[in-house]
């Protein structure tokens, strides 16, 4: 186990960039795997919370969402993110395997991490009492949107075929009654779906107006504080738990090692580097999405593995790894 020395912003930034540059293909593959799995978990989260939410109050649904997030992120997302990220560390080291039997440790650290976000999530529920009702409406809203899109497509195709075959439909057009008999039910189906969609959207907007701006600001500040606080120990502790070069035999040792590694990065660098790469990711995703998929997201996945190796005293420049003295 190496004893970390102080790492500057430049050291951490360079290490993250080097990790991305030398492992682009794997970073892209990890991005695809994680995003697909994450999409299923998010969809399941929405469905479950919508089922337990009510039309009257958003608080039960918000609390249910917070509890579900603790399970979702603590048991699945954070450990999955760590295993996939440590794959980059393994490859940079030349294929060294991670420690086995550490899933339980990752789950404990993941749950502790997510618990730090619980106050902000509950506060958000209190500041947005209509949020639960909005979640409750989501399946119906998705269904209405799907029905509207399908009915619009069927109607447009039918009108197009009718015009190509008979010309523009006028009152005195030949076979006008027969043509109306075909097109009018399709038009009515679309009109009903469109009206339902408008009604649901109006209801969603009304529920959104119930937000308390002051409480929502407090919720945002609590969540931001949780991000800053957890980033000084959580990811590095989870990596230390998997790392065969570390001696983190239990959860307590992994947490202690994570804090030790974080201190070597400094209070500014260890948080500023991920912030810079997050901004790059957001900007690239906004650029027609493709730059984000093929550059911003893979780059973001290389940040924590690259920083972790740098914090340990390892560097992966030019495709080689130079471990610090044990």
C-alpha cells in the first residue's frame, strides 16, 4: 500500500486525461454498458414510485423515491460504477484482478454515500408537494404521448394515401362520404388523444406551480453539500476495497484509506477536476448529443480511475504504469 504525497490539480487532471486517452475504446464500451443498465434502473424507479405515489400529496411519493434511491444506488449503481471503473485501473496495470468478495463492502459504502443525500431528497419532497402526483401521472402521460404519436402517424399516412388516390378532399368530391367514413374515425382518435395529452400537461404544469422556491433552494444546497462531502471519501474508499494493492480488509479500513487518499488531492483539486470534466460532458452532450456520447461521457468515466491511480502515486502516461513505492 503506497503512502500518497500531495497531488496538484494539474497532476489529477493529467492523470484523468491520460486514462481516457490510453483506454478510449474501453471507456466507450463502459459508457454504453452503464448507460443501458442505468436506463432500466431509472425506468423501474419511476414506475415503482409512481405506483406508491398518490394524486393528493407528493410527500409519501417523495420519501418513497428517497428510500428507493438508497437501495437503487447503494446496492446497484455505485457498486456497478466502481466495478466498471476499476476495470480501467486493471487494464492500465496490465490486467491485475480486483479482490474478490468485496461486493458487501461496496454496498455498505454505497448506502452510506446515498444516506448523505437523504436530507436533500426529503427536503425536495417537502418543497415540491405536487411531485408525488406528477410521478403518479407519469405512466399515464407516457401512454397518452405514445397514443397521440401513433394516431397522428396513422392519420397522416391515411390522408396522404387518400390524396394520392383521389386528390384533395372537397365537399363536392366524388366518393366524399366514403372517404370521410374512413378518415373521420382516425381524425377523432387523434383529436381525443391530443386533447387528453393537453389535459395531462396542463395538470402537470399546475402541480409544478406548487413548488416552494425557498425550500427547493435549501434542498439544492443540501444535495450540493452531499456531493462535496461524499467525494472526499466515497469513490476512493470503494476503489480501495477492490484494489489488491491495498490492505483494506473491511469497510472501516476502506473508508479510512479513502479519506487518506482524498487528503493527498487537496480540498480544491479533488473536487475541481471532476467539476471541470462534468462541464465538458454537459457541453458535449448539448452539441447534438453525439459528441457527448463519443467523447464527453467516456471522458467522464475515466476521471475517477485516473484520479485514483494518481492519488496512490501511480501514473499511466504513455500507456505505462509506474507504481509508487509500497
